[in-house]
C-alpha cells in the first residue's frame, strides 16, 4: 500500500467517517480514478463495499457505458442479493453470465424487466432515464414513470440535469455517473443539499450494534449502539436502515431493531397495490348507444372517460382492466363475468344520465344476499360522488341504492356513476368536452384512491401527487 493511501485510510478510521467528506483524498481503488476525479468519493465508497468492481489490472473505466447486466449486478449488490450464478428465466442469460444471479433476483423483485420476446439483452446499454427507473424501483422512491423517476431523483438531490436544462434521459449512462447516482441513493450524505427527516423510530435489540458506513458488512464500522437505545430511521436500503442516534448517522441491519418495518412505507404501498385490480366498465357500446341527445351518444362519452381513467392508473402499481376498450357490445352478464375472471377488487361502471334532470349521482346495491359488499360499495360510491361533484361543480344528486345487474350480480365492491344529463344543455356541454371528461376521469381516480386509503390505512400521497 502506498504511503499516501495508508495515511488517508488511517485518518478515516480516526475520524469515524460515515458519509462523504469535503476532502477528495479518499482511498484510491483504481488506477484511472485519481483523488481529483469528480466521482472519486462515490466510486471509492462503492468499491469499499464491493458494490462496484474494476478490471483485474485495477482499472474502473469511468467513461465506459453501463450495460443492463452491470446495472443489475451493481443494484443487486447494494441490496445484498445472492449473486451466485444460476439459471435464469431469460433465454439470453445463461448460468455462466457473471450477473445471472443478480439479474434473476432483480427481475423477480420487479426492479428490472425483460422483453416480450423472452430476452433480457444483458449487453444493451442503460440510458439515463432507465437508470432513474431502476433506482426508484430498487430503493422504493415512488417514481413509476420515467419522468416521475427523474423528478424523484432530482428532488432528493440524487441526480442533476445537464447545463442546458435537460436530463438526457435517452442518452446512455457512463460508469462514473452511475456510481454517483447509486452512492447518493443509498447514502444520503452524498446527496446535494442533504436533509432527511425520520420516517419511523426503532429500538436497538442487540447488546451491541455496529453502525456502518454502508448497507453491508463490507463497510467499516464507525460507531456502536447499545441495547435499548432509540434511533430515528431515515432511509431503508434492502434489509439495512440508515439511522440517526446521538449525532451518529450510519447503517444498521434491521434484524437488530425492534419496532421497525424493514420495508420503506412507499414500498409497502407498492406491494399492496400489486394485489389490487380495478375494473372500469364503460356502459353500452356498438348497436347499444345508450342515451342520445344534443349531438352526443352516451356510449362514446362513457368510453372516453373510462380510457382517461385507465391512463391515470397506468404505472401506479394497480392492475387496471376495462370491460371494453372500443366501440363493441358487451352484455351485462359478460361485464360481470369479466370482472370476476379478472379477480377484480372494485368495479366502477361509467354512465351518462337522461330524463330532464341535472347533476351527478352514484349507485350501489344494498342487498347483501347477492353482493355481500354493501358497506364497501356504499363507501366507494360516496368517495367517487364527492370528488365528481367538486370537480364538475355539479348538482349533488347523492349516493343512491340501485338494483342494477352489474352491481347486484357482482362479487366485489361495485358502483355505477351517472356523470350528468345528456339531454340537459348545460350538462351536455361538459359531457361532450374532452377537458371536462378529463376532470371527471381525475375525480373517479381520486375517489377510488380515497376509498383505498380509507380501507388500507396506507399512505397514498405518492398517487395523489401524480395528478396535482
């Protein structure tokens, strides 16, 4: 070991280094990453934890592009995946691939996906936008689309755009930048304008608990906590918690903490959403136009609003299915059968009223003999009705009991929404407007979220934020 490196290493031990320091002279691990390299601290930090690796000759190649296989391996090591090489579910990733174990586990955890043809394309380059999605999924930051993921990383001080104001989401990412983003994602001390508040509190249940620089035993111990000591949990990386206690910050294994959920609250939400299927039912279709007036057909309005609702739910984590997505006829029994076949958890039928009135009303079936979800159906109806009345500034015709086939014969919380009166000029002006249809779709989306937030007790704020 060179003298300068040895001195720096000793200083880090003496100072009890937990995060990055202002001094760029951290231990150098690679010949081509000097202490003055812009990403030296982050690269060397990840190298200390055996998260990134260079060539056998000691080079990191910081300007080289990152492949999908390399990305899966790096992310997997931060989460302590079992990287043992093994067979995978992808036809182009054999057991002999260096990253096969990481690729398979990352795919099983929905962090990185393959392609429809059954391939993974391990040598394909990762773009900056794909990097943002990977990091959001791996550490449960809540971004479900590329734009949301980029926003999350920039908001958290993990990523920055280029000087021209763009993020370059379609450009391939180099190893140095990937290392910077991963280091900032797992260790908040590396972030720009670092500031974190506690997401939960916990108590040390081990007689002595090592606090480490990073989320694995490969990282140095910087402090020791005592049994019974209270800690603030600021951040979760896999089975490791980034904690603060008595002025100390660092990583501890969640197995040695009491009163902690080992998963991020956002991750808990995402895991729950994966179990829930929402059925949206656009009423009428094809030779059955529904109500017709003021140059409008009910079947067209219903379908347009339903498709907008589907778009809002895309990439939220919910499963979303429509009984029809084009101008076709679906019988009432087939609509119910479809909902049951899809194992739906809620059913929302969208309709347009007629008969000379005005305003919005929502129906549910109140006899438990056939559909036992009376109270849940009523709650769902109330949530959607409230949002629709507010969104359209409509007359509130209330939540009503209705003996309607798609409600009565269903086996899940089910409601039928009457948006407005197609034969009323004022209502028809909104029903035929793409803008007001969008407002109705957003109201239905928010009403469904209100129902789920009430039923589950989880924090749905990330899904509300999508449409703010």
